[in-house]
C-alpha cells in the first residue's frame, strides 16, 4: 500500500518513493488524465522530498505558461522523466564525492567547499552573469552574503568561486548547453527566456549544494559554525612577549619613538586538495590577466580539468601525492583520444577514462563498417600547448607554498615541428579555390533573414558580419577576432583613405604588440557598400561594428559566434560546391600570404599587413611599418573573386534595424 509522507505528492511503495501529481485544470484539455505518477528511483526519504518539491514547482511554472494548454501527455512525461534523471545523477555525484574523501574533518572540508560553491551559484541565480559584483565593499554582492548570514570566513572563497563559475557561464559551451535544454523542453528562444533558464539552472545547483543535511555523515554532532571554525578559521596568533627595558644610561641620547611592524600572519599550507585545483587555476589566471587573452585562459582551464580527471582516476587526493607517473599517464591520454572531442558537448562532458573508451570505440566501429577511421591522438602543437600550460600551473602550486614532489616534463614534451614541415602541413588555398565560398545564397541572394533562409536561394542580400567578415579575411589576411571584434570607431578615414585600426578595444584584446596596426580597406569591400554600412550602424547608436556577434553586458568571443553561424553554410548538404580545408577560416589567412608572395610582394610588407613579427632587425628596429599607400599597392595584386556580386542599396538584418542587440 502506498504511504503518503509529509511532502505533498510523495508516496512510498515498498522501498521506493514515487511522485504522484495532479494535473492542473487548465492543462487537462490536452491531457486526458488527471494525475501523473513517476518513480523517483530513490529509497532515501530526505532526497525524495527534495526532488518532489522541485518537481511540484516545475509543474506549477509550466501550468502558468500560455502554451501549457497545448502540451500533450507524452511531452510532459518526457520532461519530468528527464528532470528526475538529472537530479538523481547530480545527487549521486555529490554523494560519491563526499564518500570518496572520507568522514570527520575531511567531510567538514567537503561540506565547506559545497557551501562555497553553493553560495556562488546562489549569487548567479539572484544577480545573473551580466551584473558586476564585488567591485567595491558596499556592492549588492557583499550585502547579500551578509543579509543571508553567510559566515565572513567563507566570503573570500565564495567570491573566487563566483568569478570562476561566472566565467564558465559566459562560454559558448555553457550557452549551447542552456540552448539545448530549452529546445529539449520546448522553451522558445530569446534573451529573456535564456536568462530565466540560466537562473533555474543556478537555483537547482545551489539548492542541492546548500542542502548539506543528510549528505554528510559525521562522527559527532556538527554545526555550520563548527565547520567554519575547524576548516576555515586560522589559528590565533600568540601575543609577542615584550623584552625587559634596559637601565637608562648616564647621558641618554634623545629617544626616537619607533612603531613596531608586525608581519602578516600566514597559515602554514601543506597540500592543496584535488577538488580545489580549479580554484587554484582561477588564481593563476587572475595573476596573469594583464598578459593572457581570454582564449589562453580557457586553454589553461581545459588542461587542468583533464589533468584533474587523470589524477582522480589514480585515486590522488591532493598535490603532495602527484608523481611523475601521473604526468606520463596524461601524456598517453593525449595519444588515445579523438582530436576533435572539444567540439562535441557530449564528448567534452565525459570523464577521461570514458573519453578514451569512446574514442577507441568510434575508431573500431569505423573499421568494422569499412569506413575511413577517424584520427586518434592530439596534434603535436596542441600537446605542446597543453603541457606548457600545465607547467605554468604546477609552478603556481609550488610558488604558492603547496607541497609538491619533484616533477619534470623532460621526455614528455614532443619536439616542436620544424618550419619546413609546418609549411607542408598548412593549407594555403589560392583565390580560385576560395571563390566558391562567395557563390552561396548568403552572398548572391537568399530567401530571408533567418539562418535557415540563408541556405535557400532568393532575391535578398543582407549586409552583416556574415557578408563582410569573410571578405576581410580573404582580401586582408586578418585574424578572425581582429575583424569580428572591431568597433565603429576603429573605422577611419585618413587623408581620403578608408582604413581600419586593429587595436585593443572594449570588446577584445589583440595577440601581441605588432598586431596593433592600421590597414587600408580593400577597394572591393568598399565597392560592396561597407562605408554605407558603417555609417548606418553608427547612426543606429551601436558601438560594435557587428552587433549581432555580441551579447549585451557580456564579454563575448565574437570570432567563435561568427564561426558557428558561418561554417554550417559551407556544407555540401546545403548546396555548397567548393572544398574545405583544416581550420578553414585560418586557411584564408595562409592563402592570402601565399598569394601576395607569389605575386612578388616583399615579405616585410606582407608581415606588416598580417601583423607578424619581422624576421630581421632592419625590418623591426630600423624601419617603420609600410604606409597605407604601399599596403594598398600590395593588396591590389590579390585577384578580385567577388566581382559577380552587386551592390544596389544597403539591407541590414531586421534584428539590427530594430536594435534587438
């Protein structure tokens, strides 16, 4: 017989708890039943109660939406089954982590860490990722923690964790996850809905992490204050003992009063727990924020996550247990995984062991089906970058005073590819091989302004980043983010010559000092209405040259956003009749350099245009960069491959004209 418990809709049948929910009246027109019943797959009353409260709230929120009257029983069941699986997986992960590190003071340490991360998620739930917190002592972030009675001793780590999770929530991978969840649950796209979905995501995680009761087993009763006292609070410093003053001299010198200076207290550090490696990673990134670009910081996060996964496989608990053999295991891991795993949300979410298994399985399946097997193993430049970043991290741990065994990357770091071999490995498409790119409907005429309409031939051409950025990459050989991150103020008219100033601005940094340069806008891009476009964008009040590549209030990787919108259009399934190359967008830069070189342009001029460091002292120290006139002459040797395109009048995307960005 089912037994009803304290929480509404919670029933127990045998040893398993069930959720039995009544369908709201307004939804019954599309659902021919009055109740839904699901097994929670839980025998723990505390966890089942938590899950039921969350499911009741979710059902209530769904019933308030206008479209709820159209939802069918199958869709509703699928939604709740997915949510039950998600909550069970998350709680099992937390329980496993808690059990793995034991009980007693180790559990106190884990409980403290859960509270720190939980409050970081709570801050993101309440204030989102767009509002800047902790910029000054009286900000709303500090006030919220105080009003919530969060112990002061936890604030520093909460703030550090907050910034780390905030950065993660601003990455393309996180946005893709949220978009996938919205699509899976039938939530319409839009900025407001996306913010609500993120808030619910953060709230769910905060609720689980802050609900520590029953998740930890202690050998004695423990309170939150004891957690703070035992784990966080430093030991008191003993008062210094004053020396006995000497007897006064017969002819005393004038006494100059001195102010005793006490050295700051330092808590002795032994080893950093494995679960805190990512926190230390964020500290390393913060230390280098003035010199590292956002993509460099993300690369560091990637390798530390991988290394942490390898160490977890070997049962390592803290930095003092890391041995040389674990570095060797990491190096072998690089040889056994699919090189493109980072582009797959499914593969990126796997553990290191599971990723190796899946990579081997994909390879074996292709052979079994007599297909071309995918390449296994990361490329040498990628491995060198990963190990170089790991070296930075290990040096940071050692410099921070954590106990570390002697470690070396000698023998593990692959040799750098020689310049001669690198030349043969890079694609350098000539203009005729690039020409088909500009023959897709996006450039010649599509059926409408929506992404799915860009693939269909029609009579509309929309002037946007997708139209102009590929031309800049082709005719100017610039880096992707150098163009996508331009502001309207970076477009200049210098003595009658239209130019762009590639420099650091509020939207993106630049790669190095020589990347800061002024380049003439190719004549063909001017013919196709670029100046009209700039004037119109500026008149609408935009600061960004390509507003659709930006997210309001956030630092956005505009290069990635452009890539993810443009590359799907270059698909033979969509009618594209050209060829593609490895790193297609960057290959345009290689092709530009090679084309100018083959047409007799001096290498020093090419390097001034592309922003490369000159090869000789004369090029860099004893001469200035090529002037605009010389650059224009060099650019003129590149053949025009867009002469089939016409410009009649400017046609912006409706979303840009309506200032939705």
